[in-house]
C-alpha cells in the first residue's frame, strides 16, 4: 500500500497497515514527518504536543514501513511502484485569500516559530485555535493583541473541546486580549479595515497584522488519483478531505482507511460522540433554564408587590390611632401617605441590601469549593 503524506493521518495509516501484516510505503515531500502538527506545537505552552509529535514520528519510523522523505509522489512514481491501494493523506495548506494588502501580513507559523519580529500592537486575523493560541503567546510577552474574525465570538475556536476552550478563553481574558467577532476584512493598511455586522466600516490599527485565517484542503492529487484509479483503489483521509480537522479525526479516518484497504469493512470504527453531542446542547439548556428563572423572578416580583400592598393596607387599618394623632397634629392625607410610602421604601431597601450582603457572603465559601473542584478560575459564581 502506498501512503502519500506524512502528517498524522499518513503516519497512522502506515502504522496500522504494518501491524495488520501489509507492506506499506510512506512518502513525504518535506524533510520531516508530522505535517502541520509541527506548526501547531510551536507555541511555548504546548510542550506536551511537541512530545506527542516526536513520539508519533518515532513510532512511524520504527514500525516497519518504508519511509521516503523529500519525495514528491508523481504519476510516474505510482506507475513504477504499482501499489495495490493508495491512501492519500496530503493534509492542508495555509489559506491566503485575495484581500488587498494581505501580502504585508505575517504568517502565523512564522510568528509562532519566532522567525519574524512583531510590534507592540498586534491584530490577529482568525479566531480559530491557531489564531487564539498565537494571540495568547504574544499577550504574555507584553503585546496589545486584538483577534478579529467574521464569526461571532461565541464560535471562536469552535472545533476545540469545550473545557479546553473555556481554559483558553479564560487565559485570553486574563491577558486582556480583545476578541472582536462579525468583522469581515476589507483590506490591510496600517492595520485592518473591516465591515461589522451592521455594514459599518471599522479600523483596527496595528504595528503588526498576522494571517491566521485557517487552512484549505490540499486535495488536487487526491482528486486526480480518484478520477484515474477509482474509489476502490484510492482512499482520501485527514485534512485533505475537509477544511481543517482534529488529530482524532485524522487518526480515526486513517485507521478506517487501512481497514478498507485490507478489505475488512466490518472492522471500520464508527464513533458517536455522545458527550460532544450533549455538550453542544449545553448553551440551549442554559438559555432555557435562564428564561424559566426569569419567569419565576417576574412572578415573584408581581406576587411580592401584591403582598406589600396588602401588608401596607393592613398596617394602615391597624394604625388608625397613629393616623388620628397625626391628623390631630395637622397632617394631611397626603402627608400620611408620604410617610407610609417612605416607610415601605426604607424597609424594602434595607431588606434588599441585607439579602445582597448575605448572598455575597455565601459566594465566598461557594467559590472556594468550586475552586477546589476545578482548576484555576474556570468556574466562578457571581
């Protein structure tokens, strides 16, 4: 089996094929395996990912597959090797849309690799994982960073697991990184000009602009091979089949491709992420609960207002002597009404302040308990 591409999907395919007793040849046109995983692990705080990439490369080099670096696959090479099956895992390439002035923006991979200098005021274009991690790194180095994207802020890093995303957003907030969503980039000129959701032009000044606008599938070779050899002999896996992806998805598709190449479709793994499906509905569930609580509060306020009116009326009836004395002293009905209203207002104000104070005091031990249950400041009650 010929495996084209030495990224995470290609490495998993080669390892799986060898373990299943097949002869696998892995071709990578660069001088190192790992693909864009090497770029994704450049930021300083991703040491564990760097260790994972090194481990995956080592496992691939030692698995028994023939590995050819600095080798670009051509039709002539395929005809020469004449493989029984071809797994295409050519990954993706960085996206550079035709926006005026984009040639002046720095590539995010160069910034993460510290091969270029950045100014003190930075705008990162792209609210994906790569853009946000780059923004966090720069903000920790003392830069003033703003991240813009045409997506809403709630959809920034949408492909990231929810708890990792919460941690990342928390750290961005701590480092005062500004997130600006629904900004459609128009041009790069001493910063970035955008159109917001209302169609109004906005300008984000910056010393440095970074292009982190994502990736696009590198699937030209895969489509060509599919057209020539058919889907029975050619299988596309990983990022070359879609716009971006995850390590899990790349490994999962590569394993399944190896099973299909072997003819064991019955061993293809079908995975249903019930936790992911549940977590994706958390926002809706929270919104529903919020609306119900608002309704309860509204009903409580109405009932409380009625009760206050009844209590005030009863109080007036029970304090006839006091009213009589006030009238004898020359107080008018208006004066008496003002006195009762003031009394009611002061009583309600004091009761509310006492309730707020008690709630704030209860939050102190509550947040201590929450802090012990989860790491950092990911969960706080207010």
